C-alpha cells in the first residue's frame, strides 16, 4: 500500500517560520519521520510539497489513477479557503486525513474553519510533528479496513 502526504503552501518553511507555533523541525525532518513510520506500518509513503495551488490539485488528480491507498494533507493556509483543493480531494475514493502541526482551533478566528473537513475522514491538529505521524497511522488503518 502506498500513501501520499501533501504539504501545502509555505510548509517548506517549517523550521524557519514562526518557531513558537511550529517548532524548529524542518520539512525534510518531518518527511524522514514519516518514512520511518511508514516502514514501521509496512507501507510506502510519498511526500509532496507545493506553493502552487494548481500543481497541488494536479498532484491530487494523479493520486486517483496511481493506486494511492490514502492521503494525509496539511494544506496550510489553503485549508481555510481553497474550494479548488477541496473539490480535488472529493474526487478521491480513498481515506483522506487532514492534519496540522498547530491547533488551528486555538488560533486566529479565520483558521478555525476548514473547507476541506467535509471531504476528509478526520482531522488531527495541535501535536506538532506527531500530528503527521498520527494522521498517517489513521489513514493506514482506514485504508486497511476499507480494503478488507
């Protein structure tokens, strides 16, 4: 089983951007931890980051035809307003788990709303890098249950 982890806009700046909110871990370090966790779970993981919304949607479209078993997505700020990404995710028939390093519900009011939530299986937020690891575990569990 292969899973896709999508990192959205500005997330390539983890480790440099607002360490009080996101810590000092870099995107490369997050990806390395995801690879280790995937190995422990007995699955493959591919990570993808883009600051271009169209390219992000095109990567989601390709996932549909590649046999991806599930998706973990941290869309960054797109979470709160991108109906294009929401609609791209709705095309998928696999489990999609939304994740965020920070607790978006304890931040600025505009971050409390996720336009992606209704097309996602669930949301994990507020646990730093562990949010990604928990989201991957949830996606794997859901995909295995769906496959059974």
